[in-house]
C-alpha cells in the first residue's frame, strides 16, 4: 500500500544504513501499512493529520497488531512508539525529497513525550568482578584469556559490541589507540588502558594463526574460514552467565558496559564533548541523555560546590 516503499529501503541502503536498521524501518512501516489496511481501511493517498492521530492511539492500544499480523502481546512504551513514528517520518521526508506526492508532511507526525529513563549502572566493584570473571569461571586457558581481553577492551574504550567483534589486529597501534569505523560508517579513535593492552597482548601470545580479527571463535574455526567472527549472542550470553554466577542483581550487557564507561568518565569530571567523541555520537544531546549522572555524583557535586557548605 505504501508507494515507493522498496525504493525507500534502497535509499536507506545507499545512505549506508546497516542491514539491521533497514530491517527495523521495514518492520515499523509494515505496522503502519497494516493499520491503514485493516484498522481505518484507507489508502495512503487519503492520509490526513487525523489519521496520524488515530495511528498514535492505535500504537498505544493493546488491540494493535504487530508487523507480522499477530496481536500485540504487551503495551508499547513511548520509546517504541516513537521509533515507529520516526520511521514514518523518515519515509515521508524521503517522498518529499524526491518530489513524490505525499498527502501529509513529516511535520504532521509528532513524537510522544517520553519519560526520562536512565539505565542502571553497576557499581565499579561489580564491573571489575565481571570483567575479571573469565579468570574465575573459564577452564580453557585460551577462552579465559580471550574473554578477559574482550571485556577489558569493552570497558576501556566504550565501543559498541559490533565494533568490538569486528576489530582487526591492524586497527591497533603500539600506543593503544584503535581506529574504529563506527555506526553510519563514521570514523573515530578510541583508546585502550594499559591494563587492557596487557590482557590483549597475553591473549595474542597464544595465537598462531593468520586470521585478521582481534578476537576469534574456536569452535568450528578452520583454515578455510579465516573471516569468521565471534557472534554478539555468544558474548552477551557470557556476560549474562558471569553476572549470574557472581550474583550481581543489576542486569548487565555489552551495551550497559558502554553506558558505564560513559557514566564513570562523567563522574570523574570528563568533558561531555570528549565523551561524545569517544562514543561516536553525532549529537551532544545524545551523549547528554546517554550519560547517567548518578545520585551519588549529584550528592558529591552538592557537597563540593554549594556556596554555603561551611
């Protein structure tokens, strides 16, 4: 029902959007398509601002259908609704940019106000025990060294899990600086700590292969498959397992380790603009929302800087 839909997806591909992001746009617009076809039974060309308001109400209801035509199992959060609305806005902007007719503009799609939501950040002592967990729980010496080096690198650099698992040996220099091609093919440098450098060197000392990747899987790897990478699911599952074995009750993932990297830099006085560069964020606003200044930090700032503290 949506005109030039496939062309829109090709447009995203040409703009270097990842396959995962493109699939997300496709799925969210399929939800909109289902709404037009089944709920209000109207064509796209007859879309009005009132239709958009109805779509927002539809997304907020429990009677909505998913992109796969299945009943929605739970109510969507404001963040999930805004993700779908943002996909619709991007599609409408595309139609306007290429001079196709559109019944409403992207400005007609207003996003919902969202509650401020901060991800939980584990205590530093918990992070340290998690990072050191492979030494305690892994029996295979090579797996132990590799997994420890991966976790050390994640927290030292704050990189995304996709960036970590795509790292090649040639991206590291002798000073611990890593050249990263990040989200949207944006280039930046991230930096290893001396501690992380040591663990990477210890791990690489066990390697006697020509595989270009810094971290490699061992199950199923053979000489004919030198470009095999560790899966994100494997690392996430390992982090979850270590957390459970350590009885840490705060959920921890590769993303929350990145979150913790930014938060603890901020708590120690790092400039937000510098954190923005290290994280690879395009906008400082994104970094400001991303970095969670904890209650403990707020209390310290009050104690240190209140004009009548004495």
